[in-house]
């Protein structure tokens, strides 16, 4: 049995004393950051349970995480998800400590509700997004640039535990999000990522290291492309599955807005799904989650030129579409070939560097400052 699986099995048998959660997109970085944080914190005699911050039935959509954890003998039944939270905290007579990784403010309706009911309370943060200036008393409160939040999780716990953190299997576990989030160390790389990789290489190169995979070189040359391919694989998915695969939700003023990151062009979406399915799945998602709008951010490579491109789509459940004048200027939106889908508008986004991290504040300003 792997070290990770042993840890999770023991956590299943123990009373819940704390919880660590990644963000609501529940990508590789969030999931592995939460698992590693929980492992190291428990080793430091402060046991916490790691949460994958999506409903259990959405875990199957994250094929790269499923494939990577399988190498450590870990399957869905070994893990906890957002819909397990209420049962986890129910036995506690007081608020359960909540640790946030890969985000610095509350995300996910389950967590938001439990914090509001004083059943969870934020006590620590390790993140690499923009500082939202909340939970200022959290300790640790580590927020800084990094290609992967997992690098910050490793740096913090290595500084606390020293050699006790140098568990080869957990180091291997951490390699995947670092490489996935930095394109195999070719983009968005910060010093903390370089330091993490150097330390991982040194630990995994030791003669006494027993490896889950063949070698560090195998992770970078073989496993990385396989995980990247698994992350992009949406074969057999419905359009709603694709919307939920990388999803976050925010409330701005009176509006609840879902943000779906999609690794395909809107043209691909139109060719793959019929119009009725596209609109029907958007309607269904909005109804299930109580959404006023869904923002679709498409990121893909042009098959002809190889250039990176983005599309920006808006679905409105009812009422009128938002006034996108501000977003058109900031994101450099240009008209898309006419789309005749009800309640859906689409643009080409010529600021190809504007990821969801940039888009969300622009939508926030569109809703609260520039709406007519």
C-alpha cells in the first residue's frame, strides 16, 4: 500500500480535527495541494482531512487527476468531496478549522454555507492568486506568485518539517501539478517553482529512494504528456460535463455567475453538439446551480497556425445580456461569426494572455460598475 493511501485510510478512521480544501475548479494543482498539505500537516501533529472541492460525481471529469492518483493506488472512494463536508463537520461541537490552498477566499456553496453557519472557520491560507485581503489573521498566510500553488505548499512545509517532509512518494505526487501548471517548466515559472523542482530532483535522485514511477526523467518525458493529454480528453462528455469540468462560481451584487474554462474553441463546441443540446445544458446548469449568467472562456490552439487563441461567451438565464462595453475594451473582444443561439453571445478574445484570473475581475466590474 502506498504512503498516500495509508495516510488516507488512517484519516478515514480518525475523528475530523481540521479540513483543507483547494479551490472550486478542483484541478490538479488544487487537488494535489490539498492532499500534500493534509499529509504534511498531519505529520506535524495537526491532522486535517483533504477535500476535493467539487461534488463527488464530478471527479470523473478530471481524468488527469484520476489517472495520476491511480499510480499511488488511490481511487475516488479513498477521497472526500464537497458533498461530504456537512457530514464531516457535524459531530464537532465547535467550529472546525479550515485551511485554504490555491485560493485565498471562500469558494464553493458547501464551504460558504458552513462558514456562514460557524461550522468551519478559516485558519490558514497558502495561495498563488491575487490577494483578496480577507482572513488577515490566518496563520500561515502565504500568498505569492508561483506557477503552481503546490510549490508554495511544498516550500512552506519543507521549511517547517525539514528532512521529515522529504518523503519521496509525496515529492513525486507534487511533481505532476508543478509540471502541468508550468507546461513542463516552460511558462509562468517563478523562483519558488525552480527551487521546488531542484529539491524534488535531489530527493528523487537519492540511491535509497523507492519510486512510484521509473524516474524523475520519466515524469517529465513520459508521464507529463500523458497527464496533459488526459486533462484535455473530453471524449464521451456531454456539454454540461465540459461546462463543469473546470468551473468556478461567484456572486457579484444580485447576480450569481458561473465561470467555465473550456480547452476547446467555440467552433468545436458548435460542431460537436447540436444547438438544442448547447442551450439545454446551459439552461440545466443554470437551473441546478441558481445561475443568472454563465461565462465561457475557451482557450485553444489554432490547428492551422498553431497560435494560441481564446473565445469569450456569455449565457444569460433570463432577462437581458450584460453590457460588455468595458470587457470589449479590456479583453479586446471582437465579433464572432454570427451565433444564433438563444441567450448566448460569443466573441473572439484577442487578449490571449487574459486567463480566468483576469476575466473574473472584468466581469465583476461589468456587473457592478458598468451595467446600464
